[in-house]
């Protein structure tokens, strides 16, 4: 009887998530050879992000600049990015190497030159996305269950870490156990922050998980799951709160509008 009640509660939570879920419809799509890991969006430009290649576009999809690492690559695996002022901050890791090492790589959006670095070493995991907060930064570190699995650790070791403006860790939260099961063997590949909540994407599912910080404990609260027209990876949000994502197989950038 207890097992049946738990199952009913879980079904009810799932239905509530669906009822609460917003819906995003595709309104724009264009090709980009660098649309493999993530997309970032500023006030006037879009940035397609590959492992060691970034292409800058106008909002209409015209290419106007790029950055490309030269061999031997000093940048191994760029992930999600976010535009802050005239800088593009990109999550970066040494994936698929072990032990996991991570950093944030910074680019000047005007010149498309690499202009800064914040290194985390091997402390937390594989850095996949970063978001500025109120006098802080939220940085997500993934753990996997594949060829890049850290010995003795699985997806449940993934965590969101909050840093102050001097990059000192102040707090951290882990994923809800149900979400761990949903995204494994990968973790969360991208996220944006809207009205204080984290809209997160996995590795390849066409859905977005709405997470919030808990009032107590160390586990993030999973509020809803929203269908989206792109397949996980690093996402972005523009000033009109449209979501942007990629189709890495087709190498396309996709804009989705709330309907």
C-alpha cells in the first residue's frame, strides 16, 4: 500500500508539473557550423559555441566575427556561455580527460579575442554553465556515468556552487534525486535564470527543468518540466525572455518564444 501511495504522489507531481509548465514554440532557426555545445545571446548579437570555436552573428543570423583556437588547443571543451556587458563568459572543462578540471574562459565581444581566465582546478567537477546573480556567480559542475566518470562518483555528485565576486565558494546545492535519474548518464548541460529560477537543460532531451533554491537542506527544488524545441546543451535567454538553443546534429541555432 505504501508503494502504491508513493507512486500516486509521484504521478500527481508529474501532472502538476505539466499543468504549471509553460510552452515555447520555435520562431527562428539558422545554420551555424559552431552550434555544437551552446548558444549565448547579447543585446545585439548571438554567439554559437563549439569546443574551441565561437562564431558571432547578428540577431538575424549574419556572421560578423569569430574566435578559433589554434592547435595545440589551449582550450579543450567550451560549454555554456553568457554575455555580461562586453564580455562573453564560457564554462570550460577538460572533458573527456580525468581527473576533471574546469575553468571559465572570457572573451571580448567587440574584438572576439580571449581576454581572461578563472581556473577552478580539479575541485568540483566538469563546469558546464555559469550565471551571474546578485553580487555573486552561480556555477554548475557536472559528473557523468560514461568514459569521463570520476572514480567513485556518479551523476548525483553534480552540484550548483555559488561564488562571491572574489570567486570564493559560499554555498552549494545538489540535484533532486528524480532529476538525477532523468538525466543520467549525463547531467545538466545548460541553464538560464528567469525571475530567480533556473531553467536547465540536459544533454539531449527536448525539455527544460525549472529549479529553485531550497528554503532548507542542500537539494534544489524541481518545480516543473517544460517542452522546448531544441535538444539540450547550452541555452540562452534574451531581453524579451525568449529561449535560444541548438540542434547539435544539424548544427543549427533555434529561437523559441513563449506561447
